[in-house]
């Protein structure tokens, strides 16, 4: 059985080095003018150093280019992708067909991972993009366990699934914090607007707290809970899901590193035998629960259709 890749989003090159030691197999990096909702900002020089460090440890580096590009960014795509090809990155995550067209026109040989955030919901569409150059589909976070397994059974490309971390509920290209919520005095309030990475919307009616931030791509609002299925990996591993993603956006570096170590143990235990994993999975979940921030309760996302935001 092929071992499932453990993919993590580092916040810096130094953090990537820590995650290599923690057992991550691959990393998703990038910069906000090309990619959406990144854990950290990586310049071309940072990406080159990351590739050198990762490849020395037989790990992989993927670059996020999953933004939706307006005309003013199109001329930037080809030189950026040519730089990535020269550096030797292991793949590009894309959502906009412009990336596919630039790759063809430039004659580049870089694997493409199809990621449209919300619309990767069936195997037919995954295979559609597979025929147009993608070799991986990054599935939407709103799918159930059964839907994910059915896609994997029929997909002609590799399948990536998020198993831990925050999920984005809403994005607007507008700067809503500056243009709207300053004038809003209803159920939700903004806390700490001056600190771009530590702001929350408070929903008093539902007693929820939603992380929110702005960047070059607009406004992003995240789920009130963190997804965690470290104790529910059996079916995904048996189905042969190719990559498990831990999203470290808006989390402390030490937290992401510790979570990576625990998922490494979970995957390795299952590869030893499902029984070994079953005997330890509750303890792994307890370890995560004990270090979970108070404002970020855990749930299982949409895997079992129990979460309604």
C-alpha cells in the first residue's frame, strides 16, 4: 500500500525546517499576489531555499497559484512560473485556467494540482482537469466521507483532502473590514482590527467567533471551529487518498509542528497495521484536544455532515 503524503503549510523557511523534522512529506508555500490564504509569505528566494532544504530530505515543495487573476496580474504569471520551473518546484496548485494556458505557451514541465476551493466536488470535473494537464485534485472541504471515497474510486488523478485546520467560509475581493464593518453595529463586532492576523467577528446569537483578515486578494472569513479527524482516518487511508493536508493558517508555529508530529504517528501506525492505529487514535485526539486554543473548538468538518456554520 502506498503511504499517504502528509502535506503542511509552513509560515517561514525556518518553520519548514521544523516541519521536516516533524515528519511532513510536502509543503505548500507561495505569496499572496499568486495564491490564496497562505500560512506565510514566501518570496522566490524563500521558495528556492525551501526547495533545496526539502529535496535534501526527499520532501516536496508545491507553490500556490490558486488566486483568480484580473487582467493586471496576467503578465506576471509567465515569468513567475518560469522561475518556479528553474527552481525545480514539485507542483503548482491552481484554480484559474490562465495558469494552464501559460504553462502550455511557455512549454513548462511542472505538475499541476487543480484547486478551485469550492467547486472540486465530483470525480467527473476532476478528470476534466486531469485531461487538461492536472495530475491532482484538491477536493472541496464541504464533502462527506462517502463522497470523498467515491471520488477517489473514480478519479484518474491523485486526490488531496484537508484533514486538519481552519476552513474558509467566505471570501470577497473587496476590503470589507474597511468598507463595511466599520459602519456595522449589529450582532457581529470586530475585535483587534489594527492587528491584521488577530481579528475576529463575534456572533453573539450563536456564541461563535470567526477569524477574519484582509490581504491583496480581499477579505477572508474562517470557520469558528478547527477541523480534526486524526481519529477518523481509517476509511481515507484504506481508500488510498494520496495526500492529507494540515492547514496552518492563523495558527502558532509550535501548534502546527506538534499537530504534524501526531498525524505522522497516525499514518505510520496505520501503515504498520490498522489495529495499531485503532489502539492509539483516541490518545492522539486527546493530545490535540489538550493543546487546542480555547477559541478554536474541534469538529470533524463536513466529513459526517454534522457541521453547520
